[in-house]
């Protein structure tokens, strides 16, 4: 039986650090409000002319490949998650493929928002288990800072998000002990408009982008923060429980939980539900904010660099986001 396992991890965040205090220049907010409601102290914003969505992903991927002891040419497929691509289409996965010199291999571009990385990992896992590919690059990358509305109208959303990229190399293994145990994907489109960007959409007649759309705020992220929060705490716990149950495991077996970095209060609630000690949950939202599809691979890579992920450890990733989507992955490292 063929399984898949993560053999290399990497991440990249832009150099430009933007503190909560820095945001007060653009909007009516405060360091205290942001820290108390979200746990965030600072985030990274890309530098125009230096960082791109695909470029950051390529940097993260090179690091992951080096740690896996592989060359870029060993990669057979790219699964790339982002909701903030460099172009409306084609997706940034193709630009990263070009940058890595991998012309010819397949690229699967997905969105799936904050659950994007877990969805991407699940897709890659299936391709490896069927025997179609042996080495797949799984990527999450976002540039949120060029998208969000940094005025007072957008402050409820703008303070949360940041930029960055993370990557994992997934390889085939015959070892039943150290592998991805299972992945679990869910969505509920009834809540699509509780966290969304309407434009440029194809649902209305005329040009897909007009000045009116900009003036109406059609390009802004619209978020019903309270609804997202309430659903997130339920779904996180549910999907982690589902993964544990599928493998006959219990919460106390988790050596490291890597939740999508949405809000420190959400992660803390989930930690308490599972009765896990603080050191078994990876949290870096304080430094990077919510980097959407990049948040899990960045947090996992940092935890791995800190020696918090060791062979034999049970690692659980869990995400919740726009869609609504939610997902989990359980790995025996
Ligand atoms: O990955 C999924 C992505 N999204 C999420 O995970 C979001 C989940 N939701 C949340 O994290 C929280 O709902 C937020 C952090 C977004 C908001 O926290 P909240 O405790 O739900 O605050 P609220 O939206 O109920 O707003 C409370 C007050 C309001 O003022 P009034 O009406 O009480 O006078 C807001 O206008 O805080 C005000 N407010 C702000 N004040 C200072 C909203 N944004 C800000 C801000 N700075 N940036």
C-alpha cells in the first residue's frame, strides 16, 4: 500500500513588518483593540517590485525542496492554494511553475480560502495513494495587503490579514507508520456571503470590472465576523474530532495541533475543548496575522524548525474559512 508523507517544509514572509500601531495611521483602531480581539501584534506586507504571490511561494518551495533533499525537477505535480493570485487568471501556480523551471508538469490551482492548504494537501495525498505521482509540491501563498480596504470602513477586516507563503513536499512512502493518516474536507455554501469578495464576478452583465463596482465596495472583503467566529469554533472542534475518530485516536494523543491562524481566541477555545496544554498548539498569529491559505504551512514549518515536530508525533492540522469551508488532516510524523 502506498501512502504519502511530508518530507520537506518551507516558508517565506515579506521583510516589511507592519505593527498594530502602524495601522492607526490609516484607520481608527488601536493596538489594544487588535491584540485583545485577535491576538495579533504585527503582520507582514509585501513590497511592490520585490514580492509577488508566486515569487514568495517559489521561495518557500525551494526551502521545502532543499530540506527534502530534492531538486525542483523531482517535482511531478504542483497543488497551489491562494485567493489572492497575481492575476485574475491564470493562477499563480503556473507562475511559480515557470519560476522554478518546471514547465510541462501539471498544476492544480485551487482556492478554498482559509482551508486551502488542507484541501491542497488532501488532493496531493489522493494522487500519491493512487500511484499517479510520487512527489508533489503543496503550496499556500497570499498577498492580502494589496486587496484589503485600509480605511475606517475596512478596519474590521484589514487588521486581521497579512502576507506570506508556505510549502510542503509530499512524497510516496510504503511505511504505514509515518504518513498522512487521513484528511477530511467539508463545506457549506449557504454561508458564502458571510465572508466574500463580490467582484470581479461574472454574475452580472457588462464588463467584469467597472468603476461603479469599485465605488460600491465590490472589491472589498465583506465579512460577518461574528458569524464566522461562531461557526469556526464549532467546526474546528468537529473536524478534529472526526479525524481522531476515523483513526481510533483521542485528543490527548495529539502532539501538535496546527490550527489555521484566524484568531487567537478561536485557537484558544479549540485548545480548551480538546483539553490540550498550551505547548501542544502552534500559534504564530501574533507575528503574521491571518495569512489565509499560507497560515498552516507557515505555522507548521516554524514549529518544525523549533523542534516541536518529531518522528512518531501525531500532528493535526485544522482549518475553517470562507465558503464556509472546514477541513482537517492527521499525520503520524
Ligand atoms: O479565517 C477566517 C477569517 N475570519 C475570521 O476568522 C474572523 C472571525 N471573527 C473574528 O475574529 C472577530 O469577529 C473580529 C476580530 C473580526 C471582530 O471581533 P468582535 O469581537 O466580533 O468585534 P465586532 O465586530 O463585534 O465589533 C465590536 C466593536 C464595534 O464597535 P461598536 O459597534 O461596539 O461600537 C466595531 O465597530 O469594535 C469595532 N471595531 C473596531 N474597533 C477598533 C471593529 N473593527 C475595529 C478595529 N479597531 N479594527
